[in-house]
């Protein structure tokens, strides 16, 4: 990692010398700027946001102590190293009280400069690791609570909402929706999620919050929260563009199911189940597409060309997982109607028979490895 350093020193030759020493002795540090008084140092620090500010104390316009105080008040996260002459020791003590990282006495010794800068770099690195660990923990906690809501595993709902609220997930939005993605899993998973989060920010920017969580070895869930009512067609268009770029960037075959829009956080589960149900129709629509629950719920009945007793017989064979009976029943159906149908009619009949089978087949048989033991949505029954 490269650490950006700002040098604030009112004597230009000394400032140039410090820059030279830093870049020669501490290669992990890069001097991004120099300022020649405290006021200019403050403005440059706020503009460049360096990791480390190396500053003299006595300077015109605004001294180093006042500059540090102003930057601290402005929330600037830089680490401060004070350059202090022996006569300035009382000032250096004041600076340390403000929370500066360290101080170096003048005249500057190369070894001391190198040691203090490396100490600051190590301190910054440890702090960044700690912050990243906290962020990862919060991320994991949010995933856990969101999965709990998707599964409704029996934990008190108000407690879940309180947990989500404390983790920054909006629990009082106008509406929510879910998209379930099937990307095949495997080694692609490690690269898939950072890309999915980045592209979700790009394509669902109109949402208040979006969160991508892993749900199984090959599926991910995008949970969206909106402050305002959302046009479902517009959401599907955004989902289609999101899927297309994500599939190309991750190098995977990617299909998705989109649930309806719901107006309470408790109904996220409903949208999730709708999205899972829609995703199962990829065998009809084909992979590499976004399938909406609104589209598949219009398919409500078998074709009228099939006799009611044949429908009941076929459903019975499917329920019993009687492969031979299913084959015989379907052959009998086609034998009865083939002389009266055009090619298009036969294609429609074939599609409806497959859809009938999909709707009757228990969900465990469709995706046993992914949803074993999960409660079934009415769509699967």
C-alpha cells in the first residue's frame, strides 16, 4: 500500500529536502503535496485527504498547532507528525494533547524520520485492518438477519427488524422487492459478489438500499428497498440490464427470477418466494434471462384441448413420480388431438403440458440441492 504524505513547512528548501528524504528512505510513502503555512496546509489537506501530515509548528498566517486543531474539528482522518525545535517543546506537548501521532526534533535525522513514518504507516495499516474486520462482521450480521427474514425461521419479527435497523437496513421504506439469481456457483462465486454489489449500485440506483447476499452454493438474492412507489416494468428493465452486464463481467451463465413489489418489510419473504418460483420457469423461457413472477402467474390452467380425466390422470402420475404412467398418458393425449391441431397448436399444447408438470412437481425435486427443507410457495403446489 502507498501512503500519501503532505508536508507543511514555511521554508521551501527544507520542505523540498524533507520530500526528497521521504521518497528516498520510505518508498511506501508518496509526497502528494507541500504547503508553506498553516492556512494553506489546512486547505491542501482538506483537498487531498492525505494519510499523513508532516508539519512544522511555527509558521505565518496559521501555526501548526492551530492547523491541526482545525483539521481535527473538520473530521480530517490524517495522522499528524510534528516537526519541533528544542525551543518548541511546549508547543509539541500541546500538539500531542491534540492527538498527533508523533513528533520529530530539528534538525531532522534520516533514521528518525524513517522510523517515525514507518511507525505511522504500520498504525494506519492496523487501523484499516480493524475497520475492515468490523465492516465484514457487520456485513455478515446483515446477511444473517436478512436470510432469517427470507426463511422466517421463527425468530421474533420485531427483534429482526430491530437488528436490521441497527445495521443500517431501512425497515420503514415504502416498498420492497427481491430478485433471485442463479449463477451456477463454483469458483465464480468469489468474484461474483463484489461485481454484483457494484452493478446493483449502478442499475438500482433509484432504490434507497440494495443488498446482495449469498443464499446457496449457486444462488444469490438481491433485496431492494424503495422510498417511493416503483414501476414494475421499469424495475424489470433495470434487472435485465443488471443481469446482462453481470453475466458478461463475471463470465457466467446467469438467470434470474423477479418477485413482485410489496409494501411491508414483513413481505420481503413473499417477494423472495415469488422470485424463486419465477426462476424455476427458466427451463421454459431458457437460461440467461430475467423471469418475472407477474409473467408466470398468468399461467393458471391446463389447455382446454385436454380432457379433464386426462388432466387428473397426468397429475396423479406426476404426484406419484410415475415416469412410465406420465409417458403413456401424454402419448394418449397427443394421440387424441394430433389430427385436429396445427403445428403451432401442438407447440402450445406441449408447452402447457410441461408447465402443468412444473406446477405439480414438488419443489424439492426441482432444486433439491439448493432448497432442501425450505417451505414451498403455493406456486409449486
